C-alpha cells in the first residue's frame, strides 16, 4: 500500500505522540526521541499483514496494529494495548 496511507501524527493522552512519517521507499516510526524503520509483518496466514507493522523503538522490537478509517488512511495505531488516535 502507498506510504501516504500510513503517514500521520497520533496521540494517546496518557502516553504522548507517535508519528509515522516517510516517503515512497520507507516508513519511520517516531516516539519521543526514539525512532525506527517500519517493516512488514506476517499475518496469521503467513502472508504480509495489511493491518500491522513492526519497528525497533524504545529499546525493543514492537508490533503496531493499524486501524484504517473510511478515507483509507490509518486512523488509529495500537501498541502494547495503548491506542493512539490520528490528530493529523
């Protein structure tokens, strides 16, 4: 899918801001001063998951669940049971 569907700023009022940014060839996950290159992950059937990415941030490898809105862009990102809602 085009990187533009993922790019945005997402906020969790208790934790802070998570940013997905990138261009046609790479997607970066930023959380505070930590950042990592996003990569695809396998879904339950072994195929590439369309609703998740992974990145090494905050000193560990994390999986990010993605929820897409009606307009086709990511509307929410969940990591370790913390949901971040799109604000931009």
